[in-house]
């Protein structure tokens, strides 16, 4: 792993790279069935709330991954809860970069006042579940047959991370 990894807040000019990375997982790890455009992510950046954020991981000038913090619900009682996602370019998985960006995201959540973080992961993605467990997430349940992708039902494991007070 290179010491030149730089994690920074995403900007509008990053959205093409973010979309490209995300689209690697469309229909294979996400319930989205259609690719997302750079404009889709740009809209998020422009309209995000004060408790939402997006960070990119940049290596030698190339964006290799990103992490996004989204509000869990628009209901006020959930204001201290967020849902998170982290994606890496497939050429950079299992090299420690995901841990760096996800750990950074957890710290950002603390600064945003978020107390409860939710991750939704395809149950078949046991490596992602194990990765989240290694960061302190716990499984709170499985939603059976909640998504239908490529002719197959997908179960989703719901995990949570409780931020220290």
C-alpha cells in the first residue's frame, strides 16, 4: 500500500470517477439495476444535508474509491443515524485501501454528530460482512428475499455501528 493515498471531500469534478467505480457494482452488490451518471452523484453533492458527506480516495492522482454518508431517513427521530457505503475500483480491493477510507468515514460520522451507522450488504458478500465486523459493526438481522436482481432473489444483511459518545 502506498503512502500517497489521499482522502478528501469529493468535488463536482470527481463525479465521473465516482460513477465509474459505482457502476462496477450495479447488479452485483447493489440493488441498482441501471448505471448511475456523474450528474446523479453531482446532484447528491449539491443537495446533501449537513449530516451527509462524500469522500474520495486518491492514489497518485487517480480516484480509486469513495465513501458516502447518507441520511438514514427524513424523519427527525433518525437525525443521528446515517447509512454508509464504500466502493473501491475493483483493481484496488483487498489491499487495505477500503479499511483506510471506511475508517476515515467513521471519524467523519463522529464529527457530524452521527451516533448510529447502518450498512446494508448482500448476504452472499461474506467478505464485506467480515470486513465490517473487523471494524466493529455488528449484524442486527437479515432481510430475506428483499431484492430481485438478474432473476435471483437477494438477501440483505443489516449491520450497525454504534459511535462512541
